[in-house]
């Protein structure tokens, strides 16, 4: 068995190495002649993790995860004037992304372009592996795409990703359960992201606990809470902002250990102790919570645009019981709603080849600004107000998400070492819920341990060591 596993590992690594080498082995032709019309031949590679199928819609014949970029590449190759360009498109599994990129970077053969969620790629900007995109961002795009999205893609003084679409995170609630518990006044419209004050939210939770019919909703709880691992950490970070905490200071370090951060920890501990959440939060995962909500065991839970669409589709297909699920913002003491998003866009790796970098920049600008191609962002949620407006009749929530953009906070803070920082929060929340640590101690330890991670990562960050 061990020999088989060893052999399988060797084969997998060999495949990754061959992919990494393949990224550039055929592209060492910069400045080569003999292209169409006497132009130089230039070959670049675009990589992406699976995002959406089809160019504009998954119902298209032959729709696949590479369809959009192949269509964009075809148009670009036909229209580009400066070189005879060939664009290769490769889809890689999300769980292979970092290993493949690290192997290719170590070998000096990174892909030219990678399309992915920004929070998963930020560390590459800090490592100096990416090329800034400031020179291809035009004023029209800056106006069409809200400032909060640009903050998500800006590291230091430079833009490293061109925002294309996003996946906003909110709360989701069972409107049928609300009605049965006498909470009709707190139900928003089907196409609304409802905003509650913190006092209203606490009233909702207490009334759900007291008045939810037990015969109809057996073993149901008011709100989801989880801390098993780092998954879904973005909502836990949002809860820590409920009393005004900024999460990160001007020096890009955690600032949780203040009155507002401790108050948030106290609130989480209180609702857990008062039975306003599912029990055993320290051993519940975000996947567990999502399943509980689907099975009507929770009145309020977490969601994002993809999870929400999935649960609606599962209801339609009869995979889960059908009920009225609607969206709400995370409340705060100030009354201003809290929300966040996962921005998706393209990044350019520094290949060291000026011609390929120039062509890659031109291609990223092409598909990120072309009036027709940007409409494909409707497969997620558009970052462009113009696209959200155009397709709001097809998906009315586009308008609500676009309006909500001004409330978004950047959950990563674009700090170095965020992928490692994610491992620090949930053990402190576990200790909080089990009573091993007080809210004050949990806040203090999260800040001190988290800042050790950030400090170490800063030493290797080109953003902080220019």
C-alpha cells in the first residue's frame, strides 16, 4: 500500500512539473519572426481555476470552464495589431493551484496570466511574483467599478488584479420560520438584502428561540455559529467588526485587542451561552452550519452568492425541502450594515519577458473592459455597475449587491501572510466558546499570534520592503 501511495505521489508531482514546464517551454519565442503579416510571434498562457461554464451561459453547446477565455483569446488574436499572438488556456484544480504555481515559479516558468479569487492570490503580490497593472486601468473602469472593489485588489500603492466579478457574503434567513415565530416585520423583500440594527437582530434571535413552533421545526436554533476550522472565517471576521473594530491598523497589523474587539468577543460568547446559536460551535464547521440551514434547523445562517444560488437550485430540484430563503446584512452596533466579498480577476506573473508582459497586459485589459465580454461577469456577480444595471431584470439581486458595495470591508486587509493568518482565529474562538479563555484573553491572543504571522511575512514582502 505504501509503495502504491509513493508511486501515486511521484506520478502526481511529475504531472505538475510537466504542466509547469509546459507553461513556458513553447513560449521561448519572443521576438521571433515569421508570424502572420510578417509580425513577431508571441505565445502566452492563461491559467484559471474552474469559475463558470460557457462564454455567457452554461447552457451553451459544449460549455466548459475554459470557454470564456478561449473565446476572448480568439477575438484578441484576430484583432491584435502589434504581434501574431497565440494564447493557450489551461484550467487547473483549485487544490493544485499553489503547488503548481510554486513549482513553476521556482523553475522560472510561471504562467503569464492567472485568473482567480484575489484573497487566494494576495501572497504572490507580496512575494514580488506579480506585475502591477496600474497602467492598464482607465478612468472609465474606475468609475464603473466601485472603490471598495479597487481596495481589494490594491497592495501598497499598486493594483495587482483587474476586478471582473465577485462573490458577496451576507446572512441568509428562513422567512417562513420568521413568519411562524411572529417576526413578519423584520422580513425584507425577495430581492432585498435586509438591514437590521443590532438591537433588532438580538430581538429576532430571542424571539426565534422562544416562539419558533417546535412541532414544525424540531431541534432548530436561531443562528449558526462555527469554529471547527478556517473555513468560513470571513463571517467570523465580520462578527468581530460589529462593535466598530477595524481589524487592521495603518501598519497592516491586527488591532482586535481593544474595547470594540473585546466587546465583539463578549457578544459571540453571550449568544452562544444563551442558546441563541447551534450548540457546540467549537466543533461545528461552516459546512455543517450550511447543511443545518438547508434542513431548516437554523433561522439565520451565513451565505454567499454561489451558496445562495445553490440552495435555491436544490430546492427547485427537490434535493432539500423548499422554503423561503432571503438575504440580510450582518448588523452592527452603529446601525451601518457589514458585508464583504470575494473579488475575482486576472493577475500577471513576472516572466521577465517584456514582450510577453506587454501582450499579457493588453489581453487582460481587453477581456476586462470589452463591452461584450464583461457581460460574462453575470455568471458570478458583476463588479461593474453598468453590467449589474443591464442584467438586473434577469437577476434582481444584482442591483441589491451593487448598492451594497459601499458597505463592504476588505476582510484580508491585503496583509502579508493572510493564508497563514487564517489558521490563527478559529482556535481562539474554540477556546472562547468552551470557556477555556475569556473574551479579553481570546482577543489578546488572536492579536498577538496573528501579528507574529504578519510580522514574519512582512520581512519577505516586496510591498513592505521596496
